[in-house]
C-alpha cells in the first residue's frame, strides 16, 4: 500500500486528484492537503510531521519519494528529518527551472 500526501494551494489547483483517488483499489491512499480554502474535513496548511505521523510510520524502512519545486522539497526534507525517515529511504526530486549559470565579471 502507498500513501500519497498531495499538497497544493487550493482545491482548484489539484490536477490528477480524481485519477489518483481512483487508484484506491490497488492500494493507493491519497491525502489531499490544501494550503488555503480547504474543504471541510480536509487537511489544511502545509504537510507537517504530525500529518505524516497520522497516516504512516515513517521509520518502517519504506522508501519515501518527495517531488516538487525546490522550496517545497526542502521543507519536506525537514519534515522527514523530524519524523526520522532514514536518509537511505529518501528519494528526492526537485523540479522547476534550471538554475541560472553564475555570472562572470568578464575580467578573468
């Protein structure tokens, strides 16, 4: 079984939520987390250590995949530290624009 913490800004910004939810029959449990305008009963705010611990034992050795924009991924790495997910169980992928090359002064 897999737990997917699917965080996004608001209910209007949750692509593929229905498709992920339809995977329940094969053991995928989706926990939508809304930064704002959360529907009643839904998780609100950011994905926190308390929220993760409510759904999974993060120290059971299962791999944990975190993917998203760099700032979000960095925040999630702190959450994983707090719930004591071992480094060798973490799969991390940051996406977004490529970093800009360092500027040179032209005087070398």
